């Protein structure tokens, strides 16, 4: 893994659309008229003063942070790399790794044809001719490259062109080297399960033995006479996980050794090279309420415990930690005082100090300056709906809000944290990208999205309003409301509620909401009020607000959405007989519960890709929040939508992709069986071969046309 901070703001291309007052589904999903522009593939150079990005002509170009001037062009497409999807650079930028012909594997992972461009020779060579590669990585020092192919790790000498496997036992659905299994990728957000040591002489990797993990079979139709079965390992609640172990391969001796540390664990959600001989290994137990970090000395074959945390509920795995150079210790984020804050430890595991404090959450830890005196982070200190970027001296004495403008600011810092690229938006303003210095001073704008903003301003829409009300238990909840531009307080309007509601999530944020936001404005133009409420269990309000749902997912969340429906029904401008709800994934689970448990409050519900009983979902996610069936025998069925099917009164539209490898179509199949058994009429639509995102071609246009028509017909 290269020692540089990678900027990865996603690009959304803006297409020209005719100025008009009315929003149409065609403009949202076919013409993409309201997609703002992004900043394409920014990478900070190691000097911390320059960065590279993909220019408008498709070349990889270097710019100066301070002046914005072009420094040089590193690569221009041509020859055997006429186009590429993404790129990486080695430390001295003499080698560029280029990805072409990307092929998705699961929701995040992909294989591709990769090429290495040599800036000195001006030539590009294929990483492998034996098929596509997964997550290749240039060594931080030297002329070596590693990649994964056929579940084995390979290394390639870029000078000689020779490559060889460093593992040989990889086998589909049995052994994976250097890549996560399905559930680690999805629930621990682990993508590349191998790392180069800082000196480029060793590779640490996780071996996943998934032989005993139960398989899931998913038919793919693809227009053939017979479906092709996609069989992959998927551990559901209570089932066996992959057996994981950490290994280190020495490039020069060609020796592989297992890393020594305490073996009483279920998961290795993270590992990280601290220096050329030491690896920090994070382990967790099955219930994910105990976490340990071990500092393992590869050369001495010894280890010590850096940190141990326990929780009465669960511990979330994040990337909000930093190992500091020159044995300055490490930074760790913890909720031990009720809110997520930053703590500074030394390498013996001794706490030096708690750096941040207060009744608010740190939401991202960005980095530390080159002098290791100032840290940079994002928090919800001003409001759970807003995010700001802060600097704080490591002694915890001096703090500054670097992005004080109301809204949501995200940051990508340069190496050494001298500069950062800010991505700011609010609920009605598309993103604005700016280059700032470490004091927060805006040096210049990279992309202001003025064209997208002008398009939105020409529409006949009203800005959303943030609302606050107490639920039935007198707990204050946050929400937003979008009213028609022509709103008349003397009239009564139908309401569509939008819900997600899962642990740590938020829909009520003061930031640009993308295409869903434009769709909600389209519905408001047609006479609907759109409301979203963050129930208990959601994020940025501290540990206790979030973990109140522990072992009873769905209960208090649905109670809060039902409280919201009651509160809305009491407003003089709401027709309480015409309140509907829409959600996707966890939101589909919630909307299914609302239309059944809350049958007297909701007239209509749309559930896309819902979980209908947590027993059908993967074990890392579910057991984190619910415990096991043995530790929580009644919790699984108590709040499963299939248990409440008999209560259905209103209109219910159930939508699912048959190739959903995340929330399996099995969930909808069981919901259908429960509804049929209860003799309840409902509407259902399946998208063959579509995954959890239900996309591709004009699929989204078709989906949102169907949902729009359903809302108009039933609210």
C-alpha cells in the first residue's frame, strides 16, 4: 500500500437540460439533468505541496496546491491504454497503475485489466496476461507490485517482468489469500486484505478459510435456456464464519510466517503496518463487544497489548485511528464517555490524554500534521445535522473550526496536512469543492457547480425545513419537511415519509441529497409533502441514543416513525388518512414494519430490498446489533415484518432484485408467503439479475416511474 492519502470524490457528470419549472422523471433518471459535477480522482503527492488529478482531456496531470498552476502531465491515454477507469502512483511517481475494463464482483470489489505505465520509459505493460486482477498494489519502495488472482497473492518484478505466486492454496469457496470474504467486505468495509510493509520488503495478509461457511445459491437468468447458479459463501446468523489468520511473506527470503498474537478471537477487522517490523492487529469476539489491538514484532516474534475495549452493547469498527511516526504513539476514537472522541496512547498502551471532549461525536479522524502537533477531524459539534472540519492541537488545548459555514463539510488532506480539499454542501445546494490551507482559508474553488445550482434555482420548489418534535416517550427527534412551493396552510396534503433508520445512519442531514432529493421535490411539485425523520438508533447523537436499539432492532425505530406519523396527522395542513412511507434496504424493513405494526397510521408503503427477518441476514452485521439467537431468543421474531403480515390494511408494494447478494430475495419470498398465508392482498415486483442497488441501463427510471405511479394512485 502506497504511503499517500488518496482523494476519492466521485464524479457525477452534468448534462445540459432545458430550463423548466417542472421536474420530470426523464430529467432525473434518463437525462441526468440535475447531477452535479465532482472532482475527479485527486491524489496528494508525498511532498504535500502538489496533487494529481484527471484533467478534462483524460490525462493525469499534476498541479500545485497553493497556486493551482499545472506542474506537469504524468500520463496521456494512448497505445495499449486508450482509456482507464482509475489510477494509483508509486512513491516517486515513476510508475502509474491504471485500471481498465472494470468488472464488479460484489458491492464494492472488482476485477480489472491493470497496466503499469513507466514514466521514464513511456511504456505500459500488462500486470498479467492470465486474466483480470484484483486490487494490485505498487510497493512503497522499489520496483515490485502485488496483486490477487484466483484467490492467491502474486508479486511482480517490474524490472524483469517476472511474476510469481506467494501463496498457492487459494481455491474458490474454500481459501482466500489477501482478499476479504463476502461478509468482511460488506460489514467491516475491508477491501484489500494484504498490505506492503513501509520498506517494501514484506507483505502482511489475511488468509480466509471459508470451507465450512454455508453457501448461498443465487440463480442468474441472463437470457439463457437454463439459469446459471452463482454459489458463494454467506454466513447467516449463528452459522460458521471463515477462520482467519494473519501471515507475513518476506520478499527476499521467500519465507512465510504466521503472525503471533492472542488467538482467542473471531474476527480480524483491521491490521496495519506501524513500521518495517511491527504490525498492529485488531481482533474482536463474535458478539463484537470486545476489541483488542496487539502490536506484533515480526522480527522478535513477540507482541504486546496496545488497547482493550469492552462494551455492554457493541463496538463499531471504523478507520478513525492513526499510528504516529517516531514512536509518538497512536490516536484512537472511542465512545467510552458516551460520545465518540479522540484519545492519544503511547506504544506501550498507556493513555496519554483524551484529546477531544464534549456532548458531540467526532465523525472522522483525518490526520496529523508533519510536526505531529496538530490533528484534523470532522465532528457534529454544532448540530447532529451539520458537519464541520476542525484542527486541534495534540495537547487538546487549542481548537479551530476550519469550515464554519452551516452545512456539511468533508475534507481530504494532503500529505502532512498542509492543505485540504473541502467538499461543502447544504440541503438545497449542490457540492462546492475548494482548496484550503491548514488554517481553513479558501485558496480557490475547484468546482462550484454553479450550473447545477442555477438549474435548481429555476425550478418551482421550496427549500426544505428542519423540524423537531417529541416522540411518544418525550424524546426529541430531528426531521426535515419538503412542502409544495404553492403550500397553503388552509389545505390538507398527503404525506410521503422517507425512512432508513438503521444503526448509526442519518437521512436528516444538512447536505445535498442527490437524486432522491430531486425526486422528493418533484413529488412536492405534484402536491405531496415529503418528510424524513431520524429515529432513535441513528447517528451523531451519542452512544446511548444509538445503542438503545440493541437486541431489539426495529422496535423503537418503528415506534418513532409511528410517533412521527401521529405528530404529522395532528398538523392542520396534513390529511392524516393519506400518510405513506418509503424505504430501501433497512428502510424497506422499516416501511414493512410501519405498514403492518402501524397499520392504522399508514395508508401505503413501498419497501425496496427489505430484510423481513434478521435470521436471513449476515451474521457480522446482525449479531453486532442483535446478539445471537441463543443470547436473544425472542428478539429476532419479535420485530420481524413476516410476523406482522396479518395486520396489513393499507397498500403495500414490495420490490426486490433477484440477484441481490446482500439482502437476499429470500427475504421478500418469505414476506410473500406470510402475506398469502394471512390472505392479504399486496403488490410485488422483482427485477431479475439486479443486485441490491437495482440499477443498470434504464432500470432506475423504470423503478422510480413505478414507485411514483404507486404513490399517486394510493395517496
